[in-house]
C-alpha cells in the first residue's frame, strides 16, 4: 500500500492555517508551508507566479477580502505519484468550492453581499515537508454567472453549482490500496488513448462506451456546462467540441496520478487546437488556442463514471482576441 500520509498532512495543515488566517497574515502562512521558489500556476489573469509573497498579495489576500467568512468545501482529496515523471514526485490534490459572502468586488466583478461559490481544483507537489509546485485552477466565469453576469452565449449543457461525487467518498484522507489507484490510472489512460486526436474511427457514442459508464456525468466549466449519460454528453459537448476544432496537438500533462477510485491530471496547456467556428457561439480563428485543463475522475468498476473539468476559458478566448474578463468588469479593479 502506497502511503502519502505525510504529504497529505502538509497540505491539510496548510489549508487549515491558510483558511483561518486573517488576510494580513497569509504571507506568513505561505512562508511556513510553501517553498520560496515555488512555481504557482493559476488561471487568467494570474498565470505563472514564482514568489509566494506575490501569490498572497495578488490572489489570496484580495480573494479573502472579497469572499468574507471564506469556507473551503472539499469534495475530492487525494494524493499519488506522478506518472509523467516516472512516478517520482508526489502530488496532493484538492477539489471543491471556496464559499464565502461576496462582500467586495474581485477582478472587477461587483459584489452581491450574498453567498458565492468559486469552483477550484489545486494540485500541490510536496517535497521535504514543503509545497514546491502548485496548479491552482478556478472557474471565474462560474462566479460571474452567480452575480447575474452572462459572459458567454448560451451553453450546450447545463449551468450548475456542481456537487461532488454521487458516492460521497472522495475525501481520501486515509491511505488507499495500490491496486485501486493502478486500476483508476489505467482507466484514465485508456480513455486518453481512445481520445487521441479524435481519429479512432468508431461512432462517437461507441468510442465513449469503451471507457465510460453509460450513466457518466461530465461536470464541465461555466460556458459549456454539465451533461449526463453518454448519449447527452456526445450531443451536448463532445460532438460539438470536436466539430468546432481542428489541428489538435498531442496531449501533454505535467501531472497525471490516481489514488483509490479517483485520479486526474493537469497541463499548461494540455493541448492546442484551432477553432473553426461555432464553439460557445464564437467565430472562427486562424490562431491556435491553448487549453489549460484540470480533469478529475471517479472510476466505477473498470470504467470512468464522473469527470470534473476546469478549463481556462478566459485565457483561451483572450488568445482568440476576445477579452471576456475585461468586458464583464462592472467596477474598477483594485
């Protein structure tokens, strides 16, 4: 049995200290738990930051001042060895919502003084008791839509505040059997192998049925939405998405791991593709766009059953000449 309990405890202690600290004390928390040269990757407009003090000043402190009484509501917590570096590094993953009272503008989004949820998923690489690399992905358009803004044309699937696993067993605070993690990683890799460059040759629903349960749920980001069952996923996302893109690059992940019945990956970007028109109601472009993505999976038996997805759509559309964040800002940024 693989034991990532030490690395998990580092992240659990970090979250406990971070979430309870007054905003002014967040730099001290980060100094205790985060290496001074930690590379932090966050969705647009934050991007790459290599100074924990800067992460505190630009991301955590403004967010905590905006979403007051912040509460971390985790749905998945796991750890594992990274397949992409030969199973050498240990990563700890947390996914859920950061919930608070939206009391002050954030990124130019006007506050509501009501509850608000920021969907997030964070990968932390832990070495020698410190966090040395982070991918912190979050759904800003989802927050916009909770305030009444409409950053995108109508979605192909459903916009929801997304729940965690139907099985309610995603918080893997205890060590899990190695065999279960290996089975989950194998299921993820089989799906990636089928996906390839969308040229497997089978009808889409038959291709999906090779690696997904029939009652799969795809919890997509705001702007695309969530969809249920292979048939609706094919019609409401996968089919339209494939039809709208060409020249897809090979998939490149910085981390791919699994523990128990859960697993996931992230890239920076995962792949590039050229938009031929129609995706999210947007016009075509000759400029290849980057898809920065986190995928988290739950396995049921030998197949994948649930999938939570984070895509940096603000970054993707900005590379296509559409600055969604700027046009949705309703108050000056501070």
